[in-house]
C-alpha cells in the first residue's frame, strides 16, 4: 500500500514537472477554450436562441451555456494529450521503466490516469477563473460541486486516451485520433448546443449526441456548476469510464505484448 | 537461484522469435547472451522483464517464477534496455528518485541508495546535472546506477554499449563485470560484440531464436578466438 502511494506521488510529480516545463502546452490549453468563449460565442450568440432548460432557471447568454462544454473540451484535449505523451513515452522507452516496476500494472496505469486528470482539472479551474474575470461566473458553490464532476469526467476521458494509446503504435498515427476521435466527440455533443437544438435539425444526430459519453461528462459538469446533481449523466460517464479503462488494461496486458515485433 | 530459462518459445503471429530456449545463469555469474541482430535477444529480454508474457516455457528469476510471482520476480531484477529510458529534461537526482519511487523507495532511504549507486558508478558529482547534459557514456552509466538502487540480485542489460565510443564501452563493460565479481550479482548481458566477453564469462549463443550453445567462454572456444567461433556458428558479422 505504502509503495503504491509513493509511486503515485512520484508519477504525479513527474507529470506536473513535465507540464510546467511545457509552458506552451499550458498556454494552448487555456487559449483554445478562451477563443471559443470570447470569439465564437460572440458570433453564435445572435444565431442561437436558448430556451430555459435545466439546470438553468432563467434565460442565459450563449457564453454562459458553453462554459461547461469548454471545461469538457479541456478535459478531452488533455486526455488526448496524455495519450500522445504515453505513445511518446513508449517510443522513447520510458514506458518500459513504468511497466517493469514490481507494482501492479493496473495501479501504475491508474496513477498515470490520475496524474493527467489532476493536470486537466488545474487547467479547468484556471479557465474558470479567467472566465469569471471576463464576467462569466457561476454560483460560488458550483465551483466546489464541479470538482468531483471534473474528476469523473477527466478520468473517463483520460481512460479513453489510455485505451487509444495502447492501440496507437506510432506517433505519426496520432493525427488520425484528432480527426476521428476528438472532433466528432466534441462536435457531436451538448458542449456547443443543447440536444433539443440539435434535434431541430436532425433526430439521428441528436440520438448520436445522446449516446456520446462526452455529452454526459459535459452535462455532469454543467449541472454540478449550478449545484445540481445529474444522476443519469454520472451513470453514463462512469459506465463509459469503466469500459475505456477495461480496454486500456486489456491493451496493456503483457500477454498481448508491448510491441508487435522485436529483434 | 540466479536466472533460469526453460523451454521458452515465443512467436509474433506466424514468425517464431524464440524456439524452445533453455539456459541457466548461476548466482553471481556474468553471462553474455551472444547473438547477431534479429537473434531474439530483445524478445527474450521483453519476456524476462514481463513486458510480454508467454505460455510456452518457464522463467525463474532469483527463484521466483515470473508467471506465478511477477511482482517478486520484477523486484529482483535491474534492467538496462537497449533503448535509453532516461527523462532527459530531469536532473540525475530526479531520474533516480522517480525510479526509486516505482520500487516503493522514498525519503532518506531512497536518497542514501541514490548516492551509493552513483558513487559506485563514479557519477556522484553529476547528481544535480540534467540528463540531457550528460554524454552518451555517462547516460548509460546513469542507467546502470539507476538499476542498482533497489538492490536487485539479477542484472539484465540489453546491448548496453550500443552507440558508445570505445572508451565508454570498455568502462561500462568493466563496471558491470566488477559488479558481478565484487557484489555477487547475477548478470545477463546481451550483445553481438565478442570483445565485451572475457574468458571467464559464461556465454549463451542465440541464433534465429534457438540457443546454439551455452558454457564458459574458454570451454566454447577451446582456445580459438570467440569471434571466429561465433562467426562459424552463426555466419554473422561480429
């Protein structure tokens, strides 16, 4: 138990140091949602009329609507960034160091997952702070309630990244992940527009959005930011997280081999 | 005890990488796993370190069957992979303390083991330097120091001198021979370079996934140069 916690702390520290070293990554992670919030939302505000839907109890501006989706966006991109870093670690060899530790492999992978989620959550709160300065703030207790929702959402998206990293054999293939995972997940969700709005244009697209686990992570965060609990969103997010984690553990199972071909 | 490999086979799909390989390295012995490129050395190392597993055969490390007691077996091995595994942006100290933590060591105990391991490899004065600032030979020495921190009884080194100049190669080969002779560590040293092997070393010759011969270097060569014997067995460039 003690050895496991020592390893957890070391992995968290290493990820934090790596993140601090990569200032451009931090700035990019912050600028991306801010561009959506300040530039895109301003343009979309006029185009999209939003009715009163839970958790909102009054009419809201579009900027307010997309804040939870942009929190989810940070978690999603960071989960994929973590996946990229795992593939890089494997190519560079440092993954071997982790996997030859005498600690259980599932624990080591969970530590990596927790480390990347921690970094994501720090980024989300930084974004929320900047949004508050910009004038888009939440009820004060929402910031506290959002914390567990961000952990659950971050772990689910991190687990997706972990599962993808076990399948991606080369860094060059990562562009495909961007095109086929991140963008569809983000745009086919409730991050940018409510599902009822999507249903107006296509019932099928609405159904796809409703099946997308990212939608549920965003809704979990959205409700939490207003001090409310969305049980269905939690259940979907947890279920998806378990499936992704299971796939990741299967992907990193030594009986499948860490590499396909060796000398 | 020591290291035992019994009837180990492994295939990548249809391609057989290891075919019924068996050998034993006695405790405290230095054994060179000699084989040309593509012989199956790295595959064997992946199985010895449990990066991959196989149902064909058995591997025992310091008396622990790696398939039944993987954690105890992994705790007994120190590994230097062919591919460097240092975090170049971290200092020597941070690289070592990260590794120590992966073996459950922290605080003063980790610190004293790190200092002792660096001292043993004549690297103590480098502790605050970034790994990126070390030359190739020092990086390898750092990796060897790192694999000693948790006091393993078996050292596995997969072509550790690849890419190093002659002086660094000689120094590293000597360091590891000393670890075996003075500290009683069991060493498995994979290489395709016969000049890294001394007459008293054990040698296991691997070729196309099969073990061709095992014994002491002087038994195998019977007075002839090891390079010639190796070439005649494998038809490879040494």
